[in-house]
């Protein structure tokens, strides 16, 4: 058995250090350059992706003999890939059996294997980019970065936290208690990390790897076998991941059923049965609040980590650069057509307007400036498609259409010109009064943004912070030149349990969450009960058993 722990030890130690310094660090380059990944990697891995289409994708895992799979790319390509089907009982029993040897493998062996898997995934980032693009609808550049290196960094972050938590536990110690005039009491104690058991990672359709990898890898290195349940519209990226993991496990002499893929369909879902199965001990879930609530209510006695929906907000009190502010907001609203859990939905603006570098501007003038910035950003169809990508789910198009009846349309959503075979929709801007809470306090996932007219800046901030606390938020943004107002906003968002970005004017956007630095989701509001990544995210994935012997 090769010692992959030693091979990748420096990467691990650097990741542990980065998770404590919180400064910028990345193990996996985000630039899709041939100089980094190989001059022919892009073409070779596109060919490898094409070779998967229209064929059975075999993992060699337990099966009931049936095949499942009906993925269709939002770019108009029918993937035609099918996967081995299996019953929930088959999957859980196979996972439990494989988990026994995996639990005994030791921390370094498990961590080393996880690091090698991430290395192999990184070298296949172009393959993953194509798989993510044609299931999620992300544009290629985002699919490469978010589906590849950024997802791998998030996984490595979870591995680093898990390793650090387990490394603090000594394997053995001689315990000596003085007894005064009498001989001391001496005990030899051994401490063994005991995994909780079968882990279930439920994936989503928009970010199948970025959202699934942290829980998958955290459970894996803590000694738990993992069943990966992808969204039925985005199976391929996680199937590739599981296939690589199973191959590596087998190479190292482990039962490959330590990693299993649970495929299903929208008409015959497996998630509920897996959550309810008595053999499942850990659940990671990313998706809607409706199902997230069901998971939390029905997974009694299990360890549950969720990232759910939120209503993210921007508050505008004043700005030092109208052009930079509106440009930043326009890009944030357009990126992946608002199909990000971090995308802003509500923009709270005082009715009386705001102070800017171009003088005092009214609510309508600020609204028009944002619409103008959107039109400028998306004016070129080729650039618009590269930024917006495609709409993953046809229901999102309906949601956007319905939302435009909820207020005054400042900028209508429209399909991207020339992308006739692609399902597209640019952001809609809708002006509403602050009292119309039913319109804007419901998450309307997709390219929809509400311009909310508030009584004043204090009312705008109060509404933004309250919506985060009561309805959940994964991000929040503020534009203000008043330091006292910024201080008030920081306190309000901290109380609401949501992060706040202040005066983003350059090349960083509220949507973006950096591994090893940003805590993605706080677990302190309804948008989720866990954070990527902190100590709490890994600590309950294992327990410690002690044996004492008197010397």
C-alpha cells in the first residue's frame, strides 16, 4: 500500500495552516491553462467527456440489474448516460460492510487516500468542467473553476479540519496520579477514533461538486463510508468522482464500496428512504428549505448538516462610486443567472434616494443606473452567455416570469440573443414598496432581483438584517460612505448570523466564497445549520473510545 499521506503531506500541512491564518491560499490553480494542466488536457478531456455520452457508466457496485439516467444539458445536449441502480437496502448494507475495514485503516491512511483522490480529480478538471457545464448549465469558465479547483479546495479544507481535529487526540498515554506518601496510580490509556457509521451526501443540481465535496471528504477521512446521492439532473460529475474514488480504494486494498453512488429519478426518489434508513448515521444536504426542513425533522438521532435557501440582500445607503457600485451589482446579479445560493435577491434603497459621487440620486435614478449597468454588461450576446450560462431547471424560467407580475418591471428578463438552443434568462429588476413583503421575502431562485423602496437608510438596513435572521441569508452586502452606519450594519448582521461585504467595487463579488478564508453559511440563521468549514463541521463525524489498563 502506497503512503499517499507522505506524498501529499506538505499540501495537507499548508492547508491546515491556511485554515488558521484565513489568508488567501489555494492548492489547486483556478486558471485553465495548458501550462498548468498540460497542453493537450483541454482537448483530451473534452474527448473523454464525449466518449461517456450515450453509454452505460459502470461503477461495478451493487445493483438490482436496472439502469437509471436521463440527464439533459441546458445547452441542448441529451447526455444519454445511464448508471447502475440499486435498492436503498443494498446500498446501505454494502456501505456498512465496507466501512468496517475503512474504520480500522487509521487516520493517515484515510487522509492520504483522500488527498490522492483530490490530486487525481484536479488533474481531470477539464473533464469535470464539461460534466458540470452540461448538467448544471454553468458557463465553461465557472464550471471549470467552481466544479474543479474551487470544489477541490473546499474538499481539502474539510480534510484539513478533520485531520487537525483527529491529530489532537493521542493514540496512547501513560497517566500518572500522585498519591502523596503512597505509590502513584498509573494507567496506560489508548484512544481510538470511532467513526459514526454510514454517511449520506445529498447533492444539488446547480453546484454538484462544490456543495457535495466538503461533507463527502469530511466523512470519508473520519472513517465513515459514504453514499453519494446526486440530484437526478446532475449525476455525471459525482459519478466521475465516485468512479475515481472506487478505483483508488481498490488499488489500495480497500473494499470500493466505501464509496457508493445512489442514483434515482424525480418520479422515484431515494433521498427520503435513505434519510430514514436506520443504517445511515450522518447526512449532508444542500438544497431547498422545504426538503431541508423535512430532513432535519425526520433524521432524529442522526448527525445532520444542511445548507438551505436564503434571501440575500444588498443595502445602499451611499456610495463613493456609482459606476463601480452598479457595475459590481450588475455582475453579481448576472453571474450564473442568479442560480447561486450566494446571489443577491433584494436591493434595499431609501425612497428619498442616496448620496453618490454624482450627487444625490433618487430611488428611481439608482434603479435605472443598475438597469443600465446590466444592459451594458450583457449587451454583447457572447459575453452575456459566458457570464450568465444556462438555466438549469425549466421551472426557473416560469419563476422569473411569475415574479415580473409582483411589482413595476424596471428591467425585464429576456433570453440571450443568438443562443437559441440554450435555455437562458437575463436578470429581471422589479421595483416594489417595502410593505410588499410577500413579494420579496420569499426566495425566488434564479435571475430575479427586487428594488425595495424603504422609508430611509435605517429602515433599509433593519429590513435587510431582519430578513437574514428570519428567512435566512448566506451573503449580505452594504454600500455606505458613513463609518458610523457601517458599524451599525456590522453589528446588525452579526446579530442576524449572516456575513456582510462592505463597499465591493472592484473585482470581487458578494457571490464569491473563498475556501480557507470565508465561512460559507454560518449555521446561525435559517439558511443552514452548518458552516463550510469550521471545527463543528467535522468534530461530530467521529467519536473517541478509551481503554484503560492499570500498570
